C-alpha cells in the first residue's frame, strides 16, 4: 500500500508518501514560523490560509520526489484532530477530496497518534508495549501504549503544555518564536545555581502536568530582579531545568506504575537536548530504553501521518465521503488494530 499523508493541524504543512514495503519514499514540510513570529504565537486564520496556499504545491513536489504519479497512490491519510479547526479542515478537505477523485480510501488520523508512532519510522523501532511521553506546544501527556489504537492516557495537561509554557516564557524574556529553541539557547549562558524554580505537581501523586504557574514564577522572578542579559539567561536556565526535571519525574512514575521498560518521547519539546540527556540518565538508572523520532520528525510532519494512515488502511479502516475534523479528540476514543 502506498499512502499520501497530509498534516495541517497547526502551523506546519507536512506532506509525505509512505510505502508499506519500502517505507518513507518522500516528505516535505513548510513551516509558518516566519509568518507568526511577529505575533509571538500562532494566529489561526493566518495558519489556515497558508495551508490552503501550500498544500497542493507540496503534494506535487512530494509525488515528484518520490518518483511516482498520483495513480500510484492507493490511500490518503490526513490529520483530523486535535488542533486548530480551520487548519484541520484544510487538510481534511483536500485529503478526502483527493481520495474521492482518485478512487482510493481515505482515513482520518489522530495527530497525537502520529507523534506517538513516529519512532516507528526509524530503523531501531520500539516494540509494544511502551510508555509514551508526548510533549509539544499544545500537549503534554503520558500514555500507556499496548499496541496501535490501544492507548490509556496516564496523565495530561491541565493548563499550559510544556511547549506553550516555553513560548510564553520566551516572549516574556524578549526572545523569538518558537520559544523552545530560543529559551534553550539562552539557558546555555545561564547560571544554574542562581534561581531554583518549582517542579509543578511533583509533590503530589498522579501524572498530570501543569506549567502555567511555572511561567508565572518566571515572570515574578524577572520583575523582582534587575532586567539585564545575565538575569534573563539565569531565568531561562532555571525555567528549562524545572520543565526537564518535572517531565523526568513524571516519566519515572509512569514507568514504575506500568512496569514498562521502554519510553517513547515525541513532539517538538522532545528535541530539547537537556531533556534527552536527563531521560537517558533516567533510563540507565531504571534499566530501561528511550526511543525518539529523528529531530525533523519531532515537530509536526506528514511522514508520521502517512505511516499511521498506512497501518489503519491496511487494517481495513477508512472514512466515508464526509469530511470531519475535531478540535478536541481523545486518544482513548481510537479503535485498536
């Protein structure tokens, strides 16, 4: 089976072709960072319009790079949620319409399932079962994964996700968008001993996340000290340390609670080098393994959607001619394969 994947859940247009025998044939990604940078975050209407402009040219580009014609496509997968509803509807409308025109089945894909399965694109694939840490701009969650579609959410964001907190703290410190890489770069110049930020919700049982208060703590720290370059660097360092340590503490709890010895980390924040180092230490201590997608597949991309779509289409799942998208959509609602 040869599947075209379309990802338009937020601020990146991702297109890919995945072959069930040959693997990933080609992929392309258009980022809207420059478009949204002056606003310090994603503007939904601008995001939707840009997806409209970029989707079809990227599909043509990817088919050309894969060396195939549209007639070689045997299925279409598109992100149906969760995400920005306008952006989702662009990809869903294009994906479902192309599938109808080409006479092939289409399947809607859960954005977080795509991230969760992204490490399967790598030569060193994690075996089921495992615990997945999904950390991005809109989500911070821990999931017990028994197989494709067999998901139990162990913990979720109750307010700001880690990536969102990075973006807001970056804006507070006068840095660019997206905030994660900008804060990490500034944090490298900071003194880790000067400030100590709280590790939110680690002093109580459970695996939920809350990073809104950490952003507020950073704001109050900045207001109570001289606003110079070193102070901003020290705040960035303390903030990043707090996020990383909080995520590590919750991952340890999840692995111990489930008895799993494999941890999958996906989503944009999963590219953070300090987080990777800390989780490597944790895995060694627990005699566990950690798996990541390659850096280009940590952020939103079409490859993960095409691969997840291939798995579901091979299992006989497909979408009728209706076009559906969901701003909110629980992983636990997905059907198992």
